[in-house]
C-alpha cells in the first residue's frame, strides 16, 4: 500500500522551461513533506521541504506547493537546467513520534538542452 | 569532507555468506537510519537509531542486525545472505528522531548476492 505516490516515472523538459513534478499521498497524518534529488551512484540529497501549515515554499528556482485538501504536492523548477536531470523523490512523515519518512518511487527528470 | 560515508560502495558475495556495511556521519546528528532501495526503486526504512538506541525496526528479517557503537556510527551486519538481499543500501542521519528535520544520505552500498 503506497502512502506516497509519484505516478509519473519520467519527465522530459526543454532547458529554460518549467518542470513540474507531482506527488500524491494518502495518509492524512502526514504533515511534513520533503523533496530529494538523486544522481546515479549517489545518495539522495535534500532539496526543499514544506510543513502542512504552509501551502507554498520557495527556494531559488525550486518551489513546492501543497494542497492539503487534495493530498497533493508538486515541485516546480524554473527555469530548468541540464544539471537538474536526476531522479526526484517525494517523502512525507507525521510531525510526531519516531515515525520514519515514507518515500515515493521517484520521477526521473531529463532536461534537454 | 564527507558528511555521511558508507563502506564499501560495492559488495559482491555468494549466497549464505555473512557481510557488514559500515556507516559514519560527522554532522553531530543524534539519529541514524538504514534504508533499502530494491529493484522496484522504493526507498524503504529498515532501522533507525537515536543516540545509540534502536527506535525503529520495520519488520526486517532477523538476519539483519544493526549495531551502533556510538551515535556517529551505525553498521549493518547481514547473516546468511539471500538472493533477495541484492539491493542498494543507504545510510542516513538527521539532527533528531522526530519533528521537522531532513535526513542526509550516504552514497549507498550496492550489494549483489550471487
């Protein structure tokens, strides 16, 4: 039972355009959400997070949007650059207790020059 | 100046062998984790330690035994390796066990069981 779903396994975007990666979750107890970026043969690297008290968090070219009623979040990258090509993982957990992060399956982003 | 390091990076071994993977973090974090990324690419938590104490054990076979000699180290020992243990194993750490805090991952250990 996947509590965090990334339904698009891959996405291709032209350099300079916007990349939108989507993530859905089912557990209403989740209140903290993170995006990680992973290059081949490396570990995931933290990118950006958002807590459930916000609906948007921005950090440079990266913006995460949270729609709690739809249990949906998205990561926007603009403008996309070739170096953004990687696998992006969405993760979530409740802000209580020692509950582990639950990861989605990842979306492979390819930014084409 | 690596934050979370794992050794070895690659491990190829025969079924039935016993092997260990080591992890160290120099971030001063209290909490460390082991994750398994299988062929379906899911990253799944296996164990978590907070200040050397086990706090999460996600129904992992008891052939897997984590050991935390101090809060900067979390090693993973696997007995009687099986084909299904082939995966990439990631170590991670975070400042604390709960609350809003991100985890920092090591580079991974690719284990292949023949």
